C-alpha cells in the first residue's frame, strides 16, 4: 500500500476513516491487521483533507504539488515544519517541492516534461541540489548554471551531486570543468547527435527504437493508475484502440525476437514469397 489511508482521531479513542475505504477493504481481504495511516487533527479543515488526498495522486506533477502546498501554507499561515506535520510529509520533501517555485519557468517546464516521460533529464532532485549549492556558496546565479549543465549534458542525479561537491570544495572551479572531471567525454546532446550520425543506419535506428520504448514504458508506468472512471467514453475507446494496437505490435516483435534465427529467416522468406505472389 503506497499511499496511506487518512483517519481522524475521535474523542472516544476510535478513529474515523476519512479516505482510503477501498484500500482498507483490500488490506483486510489480504489478511493484514495493520495499515499505514495519516492521522489528521480532529478539527482538520476540509482544505487540509483535500490537499493530503490530492498529494497522494500519482498523476499530480511536482509543480502542481508545489503550488498546492504553497497555497495551503499561505492560507493557513504555516511554516514548512508545521505544514509537513499536518500533511504527514517529510519536511525535506516539502522543501524540495517549494524549491521548484523559486527557479525560472523554463526549469519548471523541464521538470514537468521529465515527469510526463519527455526527453528532459531535469528532476526535482536536480533543482534541490542546484539550489542547495547556490545557498551554500552565496551565489544565486550558480543554481541556473548547474541546471543549464544538467540540461546541456543530460547529467544524472549522481553526476549532478558529484559536480556540486567539486564546486563546493573548489569554489573557483567552473561548472564546465567540474562536469569534465565527472564525465570526461562531455557527451551532451550535440555529442550524442554526432555519435548517432557516425553509427550505421541499422544501429542508429535500433538505438532510437530502444530510447522510444524506454520513454513510452516510463510514461505508461507513471499513468498506470488511470481507469475508466476518470475518462469519458470517447477517451476510453481511444486508449483501448491504441493499447490494442501496441499489444499486437509488441506481440509480433516479441515473436520475431524470441524465434531462433533460422525460423525467423524462414518466415521472412515466406513473407517475401507471399508478397511476390500478391504482386503477380
């Protein structure tokens, strides 16, 4: 059970279920005697209950979460520590979300694009690392420089942490030199494009296919909670048609890839033979 249920403590010592009825039933049917829960204050306002429920949704992107938490903090006059306690969320997570509101719009869009399965490498963790580095060295512009390097060179979270460490220990070191120390090849998008051009056509196509499958799988995994109750009939039918098409194509691809080479060659000759007969 990933998102805990929400309960409210009553005066008689019992708890009232606020949200998570189906999760509670599923846990009971599975033989569980305890479940993770967030205990709301007895007089928790409706806004708090609604916010906690929304923050558990997997389809809510980091920017939407940050804006929702900031609105709640402003409305209730709460600090980060207080809002973390009321929402049952670690204060460090609240800080990471709110950091996203402090960077330029283009970085926010890049984080949302990454969350949606796009090509952007930027995550909320990158933003937090860049903001922490800038605060540590008292250089606000350093955050943008590090985030630009992440976008240019597609730095992973681990690489970004290492670049930040080098800069902290060597304040006069440039971002580019720190990136070169972490990744000597500096294989940014331009370098990747040149490397792809140098590949034979079949290898380049294969590389692009693998990247496309990875991006599609990441997006489908992130949206796997979507069910028909969230969709119109037209949207439901569209997704059914698309997934059926993907299912058939994936099945054909798996059949070709798992078949012994000799059998696949025979099938290919049979297909060519049928095509010639159809033409004649």
